[in-house]
């Protein structure tokens, strides 16, 4: 803070007392949305998937928020004004996390806390290596784009977990050792996945210490 600013405050205090230091309203064009409307708008953006509000896309854009403001409050704003407004509400464009709505959180917790520790203990007893396998490649459910959400809070988009056109299967150990196999047609990829998973499982159970 500059010394001149402090001296200015002291001069105002000497001339007019504490009331002279109170902030004064800044003249200018009145806002088009009231604070009540802004709070409502923020709640609608943060608390809803755009598809719940009859939009076709799952990620908030400035144009979609612009349309929402026009539809709900009868106010027309430019895309630039909407961007400034969103930042004023504590929102920022972010890349969201995607979660399959088929996922069962309780089942995931049970796997992490009970089932996997048991598998790890059994593998340690026989000197086996645990591989975690998954399929990847070019898929129809590729996720891209950003949406507006509270700064510092990554949004989550609920979507299907189904995958199509898988062309690679890989397996990795907790230490980072990797095995993979590729194939292009989906019909072949599925059978390859089953064979590779079976091979990895047999390796870890019948040839302990050689799964690398």
C-alpha cells in the first residue's frame, strides 16, 4: 500500500472523522440483475446439470448461461458480460470429472477396504504379483470441454460408463510394471481382453514372481 494512500486517509479522518472514511457508492449504470436474481442464477448453475434445465449439452457455456438468464429473468446480456458475471459469482471454466451413474459407491468402498487388502495378502503369501487390467483406446464416450463451476471445486458430470470401440488392453502392477496387447476390431478386442486377463491371472497364481 502506498504511503500517499495512508496519508490521504489520515487527512480525511482529521477533516470529517470516521464517517469520512466510509466507502461511497460508485456512480454508473445500475446492474441488470438484482442480488436475489444472482443468487438464484448461481444456485441453478451449481446445483444442476444443464440437461435438467432443458439444455442438450452437459457442460455450462457462456451462451447457455446467457440463454438461461434471458429465459428465467427476461434480461439480455452479451457473452462477455455473462463471463464477467460468472466470475463475479465465484465461478470459473473447468474441466469436470466424469462419473458413471452405474457406479456403486458402497461397492467401491468395500473393494478398497476389504476385498483388495485380502487379495494383496493372498498374493504376498505365495509371492505373486497383482496386475490391474483395463481396456482403453478410441471410444465413443470421449470427454472434452470445460464448464463453469465454483472456483477450486471440480464439477462432476454423471454419464454412462459404457464403452465402445476398445482397441487396447493393458495391465499394470502397483509398482508400475506394465503389460499390454492391442487389437483393432471390437469383436477381436473383447476376446483378446478375456484371453489376456486369463493369462495374467494364471501367471500370478501358477507362476509366482514371474509376472513382469
